[in-house]
C-alpha cells in the first residue's frame, strides 16, 4: 500500500505570493539570483522542511522566480514530500571521499545560465558553516552578501502566518497551564519540563527552535538551558522561557514562578516588570524605531532602581525558526533604527536578574502589530505567579 504524503501546510497561492515578494526584493537589490542557506528562508519560500541544513545544501532563487535545490540524498524525498519545488529542480550532490559540493553548486549555477552573473548569498545563518562558506568562496569568489534579503521580506507576516503564530501562542498557554499544575515544593524540574512539552506536542506542535529554559533556585537567574535538574524547595523561584511551535512558527513566553509566599523584593521586581512590559507595548507602533521600545523598558527599570539587574535587549521578532534559536532578528536594543511594521510579531521579555540578592523575575509574551499598535496573544494576565 502506498501512503500519500502530508500536503504542504500552506496553500500554493501563499507560496506564489511569497516567491513574488522575494523576486521583487531580488530585483530591487540588483541581483540575478540569490543562494539561500538559512533553513527559515528555504521553508518560507517553498515549504522545504528539514534539519539537513546541518550538512551542505543550497537553494537557488533567480530573478525569474525559478527555484532549484542542491542537497544530499537523504533530503531528496524530504524536499519532494514537504516542498512545492518541482521534482526536476531538486538536485543531489554525490558523497564520496574528497567530495566538494561547492563545485556541484558552481556547476548547477552554470547549467542555469547564472555563471558570471550578480549572485547574492546568505552567510549569517546556522545553515552555512564557516568551512562550507570558505569552500564556496573559493569556487565562487564574486558572491555578494545578501543575508538580509529574504530575512527582511519575512518580517511582515501574511494572514496565514499570523494565524500560525496565534496557534503557537495557544500552545504556549497550554504549556504554562501544565507547568503550573506540576509546580509545587518538592516537584522535579524534569517533570515540569515534560508536562510542558507534552502539552505542546499533543496540540500538534513541534519541538521549538531552541531548548526550553528552565531553572530554579540560583539557576533561576540563568537565561539559557543547561544540563542537570533539581527539585524545588519549600521556598523557591522557577524561571521558564518556552515557546509553542506551529508549522515552525513560534510564540515565545517567559515567566518566573515563586514557590511559597513571595517576598517584598520579588513583588517589587514583578511590579517593575509589569510596568516595563506595558511601557514597551505602548511604544510598539508602526513606523516607529525599535530603539524606542528598548528605551521604554530601560527607563522604567532604571527609575525603579533595577538598572543593575536588567539586560541589554528586551525582545525580538517571532516567526519561522530552526535550531539553535527561535530569534527572528533584529532585536530591541539601544539605538536600533529599524522601523516597526504592521503585521510583524514580537516577543517582549522583561528580565531582572539580581545576582547580589540572588533573585530573578521575568515577564514576557508574544504580540502582533496592528495599525493601532500591539495586541497580546496570550490569555494569561501579567499577574505575579506564585504556588
């Protein structure tokens, strides 16, 4: 019995619209083609979905809108089953001792009539290792930096993309439901983490673009995942940063849960986070620079005496993401001139890590930008969470 492949998660019209926008950006940049290495670019443009970006692969988009993929044999059927790339335009480079797929890429470009043309390439991505980049540059020395080409086009989301981010936000809320149910004195962090992941996966989500951050006690002050788990004490603090992932679209969230009666300092830190979050949301307006959002966050924390405990960024874009991170650049940081646009999605995170006091407090969620400003996607209030 032959089973049918799962159909693409977006309509053919959606992909045609994306490819049209990408070709317009390509022409505006004065390029004849662009080499895509970022898995997010490949997925956005065609639906091609794989972790095979850890190896050598490249997608070619030319100014006529033709898309070709050069990949390894294990990803042949991956491309056939998940993408809208015509099967005849999926090419496999042969693996053997001494193979140099950069040469295969050059041969493909020549066959497509692109030899000697103005060709851009994405270099700022986990989908292109330094070694592979050097090999390509040796064979194709005149490539033009174009890492922002597709990334910039992807910032403004279609209605279908916004719906996926809303779906991811619902998964994030379900994960917080599960975390709160599992959190209590003596609870094991591994069980809390497992409950959160089960909630997301049972709703049809995928593992997120980076690992869930989970840490308690002194490790509640960490903003990265790490190996090792502990049990919660009678009085404790638990920092969580996680995201639902619907069709590779993310909606991250961040909270610090207090175990036992919250101290006055924890309450003060939470109040500052809540005020800073509201100030940032008010600053998110189409046509305004991202720097103003960061400034709003810093102003509140500094005025409340927490300047020593805040970070140097307070959020970033949300969208398609693959390992190792779910960040869609750029971030909200000091003096960032990038203008906010309608139909973008952002994750705002208010983070206070007071090393001297040994206390953490975080508050964050995902929102979308409309003509009148930001709309929260989470059903959770911003109240202090304590169990």
